[in-house]
C-alpha cells in the first residue's frame, strides 16, 4: 500500500498529528515552534512560538501545546492564557510526544535535545498539575496512544524499537509500569509517532524507513504503508478516517532535497484503501492551566 503526497508543506520536522473536535487536524513543525491546522487540503499557521513545540492536544477550554519546558494553555480565541514549566531552563531537556489519558490528564515524554542516551523519561501530568515519573532512563520517548479498551497505553522509546504497554488504573487515576508488547525489526526503520485504530491496530511511523507499519493487537506487522520520503514522523486518522502522515526534511542536506520530493510534507492513504477507523477524540482537562 502506498501513501500519496497531499500537501508539500516543506516542514523541517513535521510532527504530532492530532485530530481535534472541530474535525481538523493539528500538527507541528517542531524545531520551528509552529502549530498548524490541516483541513484535508490546506494548512493554516495558528501559532508560532520562540521554542520547540512537539504536539498540540485538544482540551476542554481550547488547546494544550507541548512546549519546550512544559504545557502551554491556548484558549478557544487562540490566546495563550497559562503555562507550567516542568523542566528547568538549564536542563537541555524538552517535552516530546504526548497523549490524553481517560481522566483528561496527560502522559508526556521528556527527551534530551541532543538525544543523549538515558536522559529521557515518561511522565504523567495530573489534573492537579502534579508530575509523576513513570519511566526513567529512556532515550527518545516518542509515540503513545490509548488502546480501545481505555485501560492500556501503548508507547515507544525509539532506539529500543520496542512497543510497550502501560496499564491504566481508573480507581487511582495512574498509569502502571510498562511491559513489552513487541519489537519492530530495524529493517523497517526507527519507530517514531503512532496512532491506534478502533480495532486496536497500532500504526507506527518509521523514521528512516519511509513507511508506516500497522501492528496487530498481538504485536505482529499486518500491513505496511510505503511513503515516498524516508523520514516519516507521525500519523493520525482524520475525521473521514483517512490515514494522514507527517514527514521531515531536517536531516536531508538542502542541496539534496530535490531528490526527496515531499520531504517535510503531508501524505495520505484514503479510508477506502486501508479499511480502518480511528477512535473517538480524548479531550484534556487540566483546567488550572487555563485560569
């Protein structure tokens, strides 16, 4: 199966695809600090920060952007109304990927900006704005998403090539420790962002592999989507269940980018070709951020 280029966005590092309740997707050009809206054909610049932004997540009162030092609250009018620094400015760390948990809290990766081994972690940010470390000693905490049961979160630390699952305890509002689901062979690339369909299939963007792989709920590769550029970064279903894919150009020297048309662009596989459906949209709370 092959994806087609639908938007030549020329992003340095397109990332963080996320469907919002308005039916449009949000995505970021991570090192440029830009958040865009994508409606299926065009994109609109919504916000431009002076630091990295790794994802934009839907919230009850607007949007929560995952900025360099912590979450940033943006109200429905597009105005920044709050933020929380959970990282020190001198730490050389930044937020990575993230997802909304069943109670509206967040799970967020933390990564060293130079990708230093063992400096990363996975944390939960509660609705009371407490930070709970779930995993330490990670390197590149990346894609994460809830499985359809709502009681498990799938997550990847990219250099390990391993998908792990963390159980959700609804009584305590906490995630547990991870256990291994599957390892993706390195011949497919390095696992980056991911999304989960309504049947529990896990779609993983493969950095350097030029593809997205669909893993079965049991952890086996069931389907491969070929993307016409090597650095594939994230994926999401849109409101019509098309599979949308972001890519990057950042590692390709500028004098060689003509060899990789569509690098940094958005790609798509129509719903009637892949035959799957996305899940309902989880919306964050964290109301204290919006005060």
